């Protein structure tokens, strides 16, 4: 593990690309993450990408879309909220504000704050309209549907090339969302079900197809951004095959409270969710900063 | 908001109960949380309790059980992992280790690490056996079930008075788990479904009963421990009624990356998930320390 | 390290004292810290207490004072800001507000915010008047003084039994403050020196007396609250003796950026600042919550 | 504050420079920091740079050196540990390891761990030899010296162009280090003083020259990396002039415990350490990642 340590110098900065690998602390982990993702691709691992909804509300949406356009990833696992934002942003703009705005004043103006990102109420009205015909179609096709079917139907209903759902649909990359009802789209199912009481979302329907990807791959790798259900679902399914061969976590959460969101890659080794011999790294950084840096060499041409 | 500030003094320590409210920083927020929960109860608010799976693996499980035994809370929202741990611990002991143990060595010994809590593989073998007959019964009753039905059935299958599921079942406190398949129990549904292909879990089934609680209550309050899907589902459903009247968050996550897990109560005000006029506080602390302190005066007799 | 894990139960809560040790996560570390401090005292270790200025502005000031009154600690290492707050609060009250107040509005009102603690400008005017005669006396005694002499002189100038400086002075507990000029008191030296250009603070004067404590003790232990210069100075001097025998850190900082403030006790073992055979624990928690819990059994009668 | 929000797209990635400003969350704050530093320079503000010792042990040392070589900054405020690392690294290499190495094993090998950076004991033996003649010269010149004189003498004793002390010395950029004795160099003063009892470091000697910079500048700006004494000293001296006109903080610490290290720029506004009308931003990120990104456009040619 020990390497000689050259400090980042002017030449590194001039070359337009810092040599993060030999900079120490989290910069080194940025470098290791990039190296490890390179290895995943070289070895043709099935690549799992998981992220949280706030990231789909940020500029990372474009990076996700590009990763899916290039078939850089084979599976996406995310929350219902990511589907919300991805669909809304096919037509609507979000704003940038600040983390310390007056939230009661924002509420009065019909403005929802997500960190320093601002989302007008109108965005959710748009979503409602956009989603309803998709549900109608799904329902006509199959009364009880699944999260991955919803994601695929949403993706094929839009034409925005900045949408990851669009590219997943086009490139047949499955999008799993085991907690899909916890979202604005989920809330729509509540209203939809009032009109169609037999409508349902059976979350067990997706389990075999997800498991098969993990079981059938020669190697698997994961890029896990943030925590929560998407993170756990990604590593959990890899338990079935004896663990991931490569894992990159990007997180800002702390491990000291035993939370899954803050757990480092090491912890997953004890569970067999990452293999004992796997290569893995945890980058402690906001993904809006880390992901573009890590992906630069893969998407930058 | 400004109060005169007396320093904690020897008398406070001697009395066996620190006056956290006037201590400053997060100690003050512990005091405010206790005060606010007192208010929820006085005003007979419908109280939502949400927590993450790691907490059910900790000593907090006993606190949750006691809160449910006393009907201190009206709704529980949690992850599938919480159901896992609650059922396992009706019969099996967990160990305490350290955050920095050698995870490959632990894996070789069949020991899974969750922060500094250790769980033997045997625990999950026990779970498998415990859960199978419950699924059989549910399936015979209704081919496509719901998360809350699974939780209720699990609760009525055990007799451990340290189990929150036991008390929820006995006291008819609904337990919602919108992401239930992301868990060991969820993994069992994958195996169960291989034998019973028509078995399913329809997550839309729980939406009306959860919504009705929010819609029918005069006042609502929430005790939200940790983040993730349980946190969002708790505040999300309260959007339907114009927001929670009282909210206590306990979190160790940071808001600066726009994550829901790190979001303070303020942010939810902009969304209408907490009412503009609500009283609310965010305690930045590990719940294993914070919750016993906050609940001491309510459970301590 | 592995112990059987009983969950915290109702009886624990009823007894008025949670069994934090067996609760898991940071609650366990609270329990371990208390145990380890008990051990320090049993073995008559020289006990170092270090803390940051914000803590002296909080209710912890009373806990520090009590620890010094009882001679529970043998050395205090802290910043100049701690001296500021300790002296101001002998006569003036601080207020409690909130972390999200409007800072420009506060500034207009002459109110300084320290987290959720509020300090009027008048407090610093009081400090100026309180400190000047102390400087005059010190200067008449010795033209070039030292941080520990300033702390001792300040302590003997007040009579407030809630002041840790008062008790340190009375009980001849040395208070080291290697960065003393970085404070309001330090700013006063700037003005004082304009009138007395030969006045000075020689920070090397304190080094031998501090080193002697570490070198002459059979055993040493440290209670290190927060980070910064006080933390490092405490462990740094123990390098001279081959490391601390006992160490308790309480911190909210993260180790992932290589900062000293976030470094766990482990890291200090590599440096020989904590002995290889030492017992040590890092509690990840705000000290305003953690310290009263840890010290309860020692100060609670 | 509200701007239209375009998602980062493929073109941004292709151009080799992400448009962080419009990405949301901390990426936006990276963009704002760069913009604000540009403004500082345009308005010819006196620029204060403060950082912690760990950063001088990382690849950032080269960035600091370059900033000083170009006279991009006018004042440096840092800890004694930064002087240690800067001098050691004029001749010795550091290694990169991992955050989770076995610290007792490292200690046995004479290897000190600083996050994931590794430093051999030999480095400190080198430092001892390098520093002694500098102290002799300083002592012959003036029996009682000051931190800034030590820093200048150290800088002029080396010829490594990767050293920030070298460039500060050459370009007459003063380096202040109010807590200088808390370091390996400080420890050397303890040994030096045993041979020369009248040797001393008077920390009040630097106060006027530091204050004069703040008082005489038309505008001041600060780039504050990390926390501790260097951060506070930087903003504290700007109180004398009614506050900084521009401030960029980069921190990983949390504000919720009232610590100075975690305090956002807002808090300093209440104290008058940052002016009410100032422009300021807090970037929540490890400086090894953030600083190269922020400085890229200024140093990248």
C-alpha cells in the first residue's frame, strides 16, 4: 500500500489535471476511485451505479445520463425521488439558492428547497401530468406492475437527452427502485389507486432479474454514491454471488453511528457483500464534486 | 428564542439530571427535543416514530419496544433491516466489538460487523427459519401481501417483550416499511417466490391507511431518528395534511450535500412537510446517545 | 473486545441510568470512556484535561470548574478563548439562541453568535476592564510573562466558584495555553504593548514545567475534548514519556481529511503520543452531551 | 441569489472543466469560491491564506508554494506543524498508506501516520538537524525572537522551490504562527532552551505587524483552509478593521457543536470578523480536493 509520495506541484496544476493520487487524504481516494473504475471496465465487470434523489436534482443528472448513454453502467439502482427529478427536468428548470434561506418565506412563494437547489411547486404539477398517462399505459398492460417497469415506461415517455431514464430505456439498462412509493411518483400511485383500486406495484417482481445480473456476471463492480436504500440494495444483491469484485463508495456520512450510509467499504467485506479479495475505496466527499473528477478521464472525450 | 443562559453547575450534576436545555450547542437541542415531545403528547398528536435498521441492532431496540408497549407512538415507519434485527434478537444475542476490526478476518469467522456491533451468520439462519412459516401463513391468507401485513404477522409470531414488532402487533400500532424488500427478509421473499411465483408484496396497499392517519389526526408529531427512506416517508405523508405540527430529527448526517438524511427540519418547512407554524428541532447526535436522554423523563418510571 | 450484547431495556431506563456500555455505537464509547477515566483515577495517573474555547462558553464551564475544584485533573490545556469566556462569565450572562439566526441582524444589535450561544458586545468591554489590572500586576512582577502565569493571575483575580480558572488557581492546577494571543485577551496584549513596548509573553517559558509533569508521572491519562492546538499539545508533550497510558477523545470532527482534530486515538499510537499498550477510546459526539454523561458517576454526589 | 440552473452536461465534461457553479450543493460552492477569489484579486485586496499542518503534509504544499511564488497571497497564517512538514519535505519523502493501517505495527516500524500519509521517524531527526543552526543564528541575532522571525529564518535556510517558506522568505510574505511551540520545532525550542535559558519566543512581537496589514489595507480577503488557531487568528485580526471584505472557508467540520473549526462564514458576520456587506462562502470539502479545483484557473498557466 505504501507508495512514495510526491507533492502536487505547479506542473500538475499547469497540465490541467492534478495528480490527485499522490496528494494524500481524500484527493488520493479520488485517484484510487478513478483507477478502480478503470479496472472494472477493463475486466468487463457488470457495473452497478447507485445514487440518491438529491443527486438527480443536481448537475450530476447530466453525468448519469452520459454514463447511461455510453453504456458505461449495466444496472442503475436509485430511489423514487430520482425518477421524480429526472422526469421533471426534462422540461423544467431548477434554481440555485443557498443552504440558509428562510424556509417559511420560500414555502409562501411555492418554492421547495433541496439543500441549495430550489424547485418550484409547478414542477410537481408538471410531474403529475407527465406521469398520469404513463400509469394508464402501464395499468392497461399489467394491473400489478413493478418498479423497473415504471422506470422503463417513464424513460420511453421522454425525449430529453439529459435524462438518465431516457438512456436507460433506450439502452435497456434496468433501473431498480425498491422503495419507489416513497416519492412524488409514489404519491401519484396513491391517487391513481383511488380510481383503479386493483392497481399495484409488486416489489418482489424485480428481485429475480436483479439477482440474475449479480449471479451471471463474471465480475461485478459498483459505484455507490450516497447512502440509503439504493446503497444497501446494490451491495445486498451482490451477497448472492459472494460479494462485489470492485467497489467505490462516495459518501459524506460518518461510520461512527453504525449507519449503512456512513459505512466504509471495509464493513461490507465482513458481510460478504464485497469480496475479501475485492479492491475497494471509500471517498469521503460530496458527489457533486467527486463524481465529475472521478469520471473525467472516462467521459472527457 | 433568546433565553438567559445559566451554566450547568455542580447542582445539576448532583441532581442526577443535567439541565441540558441551558447548556448550549447540542445539549440544548436534546432539551428542546424532550420539551417538544412532551408537547406532542399533551396535545394528543398522532406520533410517528421512524428509525433506521442499525438502531434496531443496537440497545435502542429496547427503547422502541417500551415506546410501543406504552402506546407512546401511533405509527412506526422503518426499513426491512429493522424487522430483520428485531426478529433475530427475539432469540439471538449480538456482540459488541469495535469500529476498526479486521473485516476479512471477521468474514472468515462468519461474523458480520455493523459499526461496532457484531452479528453471527447463525443469526440469519435463524431468521430464515423464523420467517418462512410467517410467509406461508400470509400467503395462504392473501397471495399478494403488503409491508404492514408482514410486520404485523412477524410481530404476532414472537413473544419477546423486548421486541417492538411484538408490541406493535399487540397494540395495533401499524408498522410501515415501504422499502421492505431491501433486507434479509426481503431476500427470503426472493427464495419464497421461487416456490410460489404468484406471491407478491404490493407496496401501494399501505398508502391509504398511512395517508388516513395523517389526514385524520388533529395534530401530528414525528420523532425521526436517522435518515433514508423512513425519514422521508414520515415527513412525505404529512405533506397531505399541510405538514407536521411537531418534528424532532436526530441525525449525524450533514446537510451540505443536499441529502435528505442530513436535511434539518427547516428544509422540510419549505416543502410543506413540516408546517410553517410547527415547532421543530434537529439534534445532531448519534441516536444511541440522544434517544435515551430525550426519552428518560417519559419512560423513566 | 467481544462482549455479549444485551439490549438496553426498560429497567435500564427506570434505574435512571442507561447502561450505555452495552448499547452499541457511540453509546458504548460513552460507557468505555467512563470506565477508562475510572481506571486513570484508580491508578493515580496524572490527568490532562484539554478543551476548546466554545466549550468554556457553554454549560460545560461548570463541569470543568467542578473537575478542578475536586482536583480530578492535574493539568489543563486550553486556548486563549477559554480564558476569555471563563473570566467574562464570572459576571456576565450569555444567552441561548439558534444556529440559524440572521448574523447581520445580530451584528447590528451588538450580539455575537457562537453556534447557538449569544454573547453581547458588553461582555468584551467587561473583559477589557477585568484584564487590564491583571496585566499591570503581571507586568510589574515580570516584564515578559508566560501563558500559565497569565492564567494563574486571572484565576486569582476572580471569586466566582463556577470559574475553572478560579479553582485552578486555588488548587495550583497549571493551565497551559500555548496559543494564548489568539483570543480577546491576546488582543488586549496588543493594546497593552502600545503603552508598554517591553511587555511580552514568552511561550517557551511554560515548556519545561509542562514537560516535567509528563516526565515525572508514573502514569498519565488525558481527557481531550475537541481538537486544535489544545488537543495536540496534550498528546504532543506525552511523546516525551513514550505516550499516554490512557486517552479519551471526544470529537465531532472527521478523520478522513487527515486533520488532527478528527484523528482517532489510534493514529496517536503510531506517533508514540499514546502508548502501544495504552487503553484509549474516541467518542464521536458533541462534548456538551458527552461530558456530563461520562462524568456523571464521578461528580454526581 | 437565485440563478437558473442548468445541469452539468457532457459538453462540460468534454471541455475538461466542469461548470461547478451551476451543479448544485458543494460543487456550486467550489464555483463561488473561485469567483470570489477572482474578485479579491481584481480589487487588489490584501489576501490572507490560512491552513492547518496536515495540509502542509499533503500535496497542497506545492499549491501553497506556487501561491507564494506568484505573490498571490500577502499573509500566511498557519501552525507550527506546517513549518515542520515544509522544512522536512525540502529533503525527505512522505509515503501514502491508508486510514485504517495498524498503528501499533506502524509505531514499531518507526512510521507515523497522519491520516493516510506516512512519515518516517527519520524525518524528524532530519528536522532536528536542520532547525538547530537556524535557532543558533536567530539567538545570536536576538535572544528573544518571534514566530514570524523563525518562519522567515527557516525559509531563507532552504532552497527547495516546492517550499512555501522558501517563497515567503524570498517574496517577503510574512508567515504568522501564534501557536508555534505546539510542534516538533516547538519541541526543539525546549531542548534549545536547556542550553540557552534566556532564549525565548515572544508571541506578542508579531501582533503589531499583523494588525497593521489588516488596518492599512483598502480591502482584505481570506482563504481559510481548515480550522483551529490559524482560522481564528485570520478572522480575529480582521475584526480590527471592521471585518474581511471577502472570505472563503474550506472545512470538513460541523457547525453544530459551536466549534470555531466548523463555524460557517455567516457566524463571523455577527462578530464583525467578516463585514456585513462582505461576500463569503463556506465550502464543505476536504481541501486536498477543493483547493486545486478552486485555484486551477489562477495557477493553471
